[in-house]
C-alpha cells in the first residue's frame, strides 16, 4: 500500500472508531433498578438467585446497569411482588406466580400445579414449547414481562404434627400450602392457609396451623420446621418442579435497549440453572441431618395420592370450564406432560431406577 493510501485508510479507521464509541455508549445507558423478592435473605437458594442475577447484569454492562435486591418486607410484603411491579413501585420482582391465584388461577400454571411437569419438563416447556409465549401474552394483562429464573426441583410433601395414612386423615387439617394445591386439598377437607415463608414457623409453633410445606430439606432445615413437627412427607405432588420468575414492569422493559433485554434474559437463564443445581447439591446432606435429628420420613400412601389426583383432575376441569386463559395454558401443559413422560419412562426413569437400586454397589 502506498504511504498516502495507508494514511487515508488509517484516518478513516480512526474516524469510524470516534463515531462508534459514542454510539455504543448511547446504547448502554446508566440505570439503577430495584428488585423486590418474595424471600427472606436467609434462603440463600431463592434469594441467592436474585443476587446472582444482579451480579451478572452488572458485570455484563461494566457496571452501567445496577440492580439493588431487596428481601421480602423491605419494600413490600412477600406476597405483593406482582402488585409492586405492575404499578411501578419497583422495576423488578422475583416471585412464585402461584401466589397470585386470587387475581387469576392461570398464574399458578406458570409456577407449579398439582401433578404437572417436573423440573426438566418445565424448562423444556418454557424454552422449546409454548410456555414462554403463553406467559408473555398473559403477563401483559398485568403490565409485566416474565423472565424464567429458578426452579426448586420436586418438592417435599411437608411437615405434619400427625401421621397421614388415609385421605380421611386430611379432613379438618389447617395447612400452610402455597398456590393452587390448596384448591385441590380443600376437596379433601383441608383448610389451606397462604403464609409467606418467614411467617410459617411461628404459625406452626403456636398451633395456628397443623402442617406446612415449603420446599425441601435444605430450605426447610433453615426454617426450623423439624423442631415443631415430627412427620416429613413426600413427594410434594403439587410441585413436581417449581418455577420462579423475575417480573419486569412492562413499560420499563420496553424502554430498554435490545442489548439490555438480552443481558437480563441471559442472566435470568443462568440463575435458573444455578438454583436447581444448588438444591440438587444441598438437599441430600440436609435430609441426612434432619433424619439424624429425629425427623420421621414418610411417603404419602397410594390411597392418598390417588385421592389427590382425582381431586386435582376435578379442579382442572371446573376451572377450565370457567376460565378460557386457564384452559388454554392447562391444555398445553397436559399435552406436553403426557408426551414428555412417554420419553421419560424409556430412558430417564429406567436409568434412575436402576441407579437408585444399585447405588450401594457402584
């Protein structure tokens, strides 16, 4: 290249760099948002997902996009996260959408529903099935954009002061139970109570409730339920996999540059996988500690499971007949679940069953 051509080309490159830098800066504004969670800070799995999310958003934007996280009660109570996001009190909220069945029972289907999808199936439904589109359309009614962000895995059936051997043992039981499962258990005589995580222990200790469920061994141990209830049942048929979401105020979401929208989505996706990993890694040792402390581990009997499934089917049929949104989402889940278990019984279930039986020999 001749000297004059080289200098001309170098000058053009420098000019382009000068133009590009302000353009990049303009596309990455400095933002400070607040996120309110439905969890106490002591739950380093659930609240920890919020911290992971905020950390990666900050790092991906060189600190330009800061998200301050707040535990339940610091801005609004645990069960008012959707309201806070919807009305713009905060830009973001991390929650379990089944807390909002009072607004519309369809919210429960995006979180956990009795005899629904397991964790991997839920992720598949959201990432490659209809889940993301359905919650995007539904969330607009509540001025919210919903980002998949966390799954606890299959939950436990909860803590009881007495043994539950037959469906009749459930009659008259006052039980803290989140979400849509309470509707099913009502058909079997249970009196469901929706109580935020941080308020459950005193209610159980005082006898205001007779039983409670929360998540599983790691979180339940932290909340101390084993100190006031002896029997620990499984499985939590109402939550075969429990998805949490970060709700974003829709107007604020739409104002974001596409790059920031992508960063929020990616950070939420990482937190989604990390949370399940934490539970899978920490639950086994916590379960051992609980049993060593005197916890009585019990499976729900076949008769209890069958009665609950029958009641759940009735609830889904009744609600679908009265609520078009619910029917649309439930039909999608049911069809996806039935196909997913065709595959599960071939490989996943067969492998897991063999490994469980062989774990002391390998």
